[in-house]
């Protein structure tokens, strides 16, 4: 139960609902307990009638009165139990809402390394399946536990007041029940944890298949993936059945023990009535009703125990995740004004997850309003520089300065809000094209959206769609071509009007004519903005104020276009190679 202690803060937050639910439960049980008393009273009235030969009208009036009181008490108890469910179950929904928000918020602050080490399906399972099981604990499990405890307490007190000896006989099976429940609960906890782990595996694999469905179809790998998912599903089914097998013991066990308790009441109650210890047969009837009132609470013990064990296994997985501290933290809560000057001083960087050395002793400076182009072969470290500027990773060697302030001391939110980035892999959401562009500026007007699309040279494509800017995109923007996705992503960065613009090889999927149009527009947009363009094409870099060439994480050349094109080296070779290719076209 220690893992579930984390949820105590939510019980405190909703303490008034919680306490009200407990109070209503107590009152409801008191009304329910009127029923056995009234039935016992009816039996006693009938016995008195036979002994004293009282008038029929008198006994009829008593029975009618008792019947009406039983109906009234049942209705009031039922109404109160309904209100109790509304109070406690609604509370559990509030807690579910808060917990999901807490988990999602933690997802957002975690760094890139975390997402490299964890699969999306497992993360989805924690915020959906695991939180759902925790809700079953804070809702039904807590509600029935309270109901059971209160029912047991009140019923046993009533039973003891009627006959202490018969109460003792009635409760004899309970220690056996408690021991069996404890043993089964331990096994359920173990099997529930294993089942949740396999459920995460199934979720992760299916999510990966759905994301890569085009590749799977293109390579004709449907059957292989079908076999894999069947194996995972079969293993998950086996673990689920193992859990269900243990859980299935509870129902029959409860019914058997309750039946035994009824037999105990009838047998010992009958003997006590015969020897005169119990004066009325109504007392036995009253005890049988008390025992049956305990039937449902006792029967739910197994189910509730199962819910608690499953919730603890799920909460443990959630707690493990919530305890992970993000590597990238906002070290400055005060507002930072970003102007746009960027400087790298002897920066070296190695990816922790792969130990790949991406950058080696890199130094350069970009003044506010300047444009820097970074060229180099694949894997030379170009994208790593942009990741460090947006502080997706922290460095251990050298220093990165933003406006002459160490980047780790700049307010992280202000830094990222001042940057408009177009990543190499243009990611679009399953929303309208307009909303995808407005993602860069939620308050943007339609005219601003159209203007940004025109500057990204994608407006003409969009208006040719049936729903134009209201066209809903498929997952990851699958509705659009590669070039269209890149240009919508560029529009999203432009509309933000940031102080720093970062373009990570974002024109690789567009033709040279469209590229030229976009670059000419960017020349106007980037005035008074710090711009860094990562590319494989000289055409994207030639108008930059500064150009650096990377190779294996080192700067091997730097200067302007005119300087580099007159130097022997990578840039000159690339320039003439691409120039000749253009002439051939």
C-alpha cells in the first residue's frame, strides 16, 4: 500500500467530498439496520398474538406499520447510497483528471534522453491504463471499503447487543476468510504487475506499427507483423488469464463462507432457542438478515482487494516515472529579454545514450540580425548545434552564450519562446492546416496565417484543396507531400515572428525554383533577426553573412560565400558540383 500513499494529497484536496461521502454512508447503514429490527419485531408480535390471543386487527395494524417502515427505511437507505456514489465516484473522476494532468505535465518537462529511452506505447499506457486502474482504487475500491467497514462495525454492534454468544458463532468463519484474502492479494499484486508490463509491450508495438504502416505496406511485411502481434497478444492473454484465475477464487469463496455463516446461525440459534437462551424465533430471523447484510460487503472484499493490488502495481509504475528528474531545468525564474546574439566557445558534445561525439571544440559567434549557414556531410553535427541552441541538451564542455549570458542561466521558457525552429523532420498535428500554422502563434488572425503561408510558398497549394485551410491532416501530416509539410512548418515558424530563426535542412524536399522563392522571402523576414540555416545545398547558404563547414564534429572551413568559393576545400567542391547538376537540369 505504500505506493498508494502518493494519492493522499488528492484525498486531502477533496476532503469535503470524502468526508461527506463517509457521513452519508454511516447514515445509510443506520437506515438499513432498521429493517432486521422491524422484521424481528414483526415475528415477536406474531408470537405474542398466538400466546395472548390478541385481536386480529391489532396484529394486522402492527404488521402493516412495520411493513411501511421497512419500505420507508429501504427507500431512504437506497437514496442515501445513491448520493454516496455520486459523492465518492465523482471525487474519483476529479482525482483521475488531476493525475492525468500531472502525468502529462511531467511528460512535457522531461528531456530528449528520456524519450529516446522510453517507447511511446508504454508512456501512453501509463497515462491511460495505469491511471484508469488508480481511479478504480480512489473511486469504487475506497467507496466499498468505507461501506464495508461501516457496515461491519454497525452490524456487529447491533448483533452483539442482541446476542453476544450467537454473534461469536456467526463471526467464526471471518479469520479464515481474512487469511485466504491476504494470500490471494499477494498473488494478485504479483500477477497484475506482470500483466501491466505485457500490456505496455502490446501498446508500444501496435503504436509503432500504426506509425510506420506505409513502410510496412511498401515492403509487404503485413504477415510478419501479424505474427509478432499475435505472439505478443497471446503472451498478454496468458498473463491476463493467470491473473483472472486467481481473481476467480474470490466469488465462490465468499458465497461459500456466507452460506456457512447462515448455517451456523440456524444451527446454534436453533439450539439456543430450544434451551431458552433466545426468547424469540424473531432473533434468529434478525441474525440471518444481519449475516446477509454482510454478504455483499464480504463478497466485495475480494474484488476490492484485487482493485487495490492492481492500483498499487499501476501507481508504482506512475511513481517511478514521476520521480524521474528532468536533466534540462529552468534555472532562472526571472524574465529574460532575448535579443538574439549567439556564441559558442570551445563547445564539445557527446550524446549520453549512444556515446557518439557530435561536436568537438566548436567556436563561432552570430551577432543579432546576422545569418549563419552550416553545411557538412550527414552526421557532421549540424543538427546537434541547433539542439544545443534550443537547449534540448546541456553541454559539459565549453560554453554557449545567449546575449553574453550562459544559456543555462537564461529563462528556459523565454529562450524557447524567442526561437522559431523548422526541424529536419517536419512534424504536423492531426488538425487543420490553419491550426498547424497557428501553432506558432495561437492568437494569429486568418490574414496573418495566409501571409505566412505565402512567404513559405505553400498558399497556392493549400487553396487548391477542397477545404483549403480547414483541411484536416492525417497523423504526422501524412495528407501532405514532403515538400508541403516542410513549407507548412516554415510558415509556422515565420508566423511566430521570433528573435531567432533556426532552419534545419528544411528545404530538402522542395524543388530549386520553390527553394529560391522561399530563400528570397526569408531574406526579407530575417532582417534584424538572428538566423541559422542548416543545409546540404550551397544555394541555401550563399546569401548568409557567415558560413561554417562541419566534418566529424569539427569546423574545417568558415567565412562568407565569396571567401569560401575561392578556397580549395569542401565548400568549393560542393558549389561547382551542384552548379554543374543545375546546368544539366
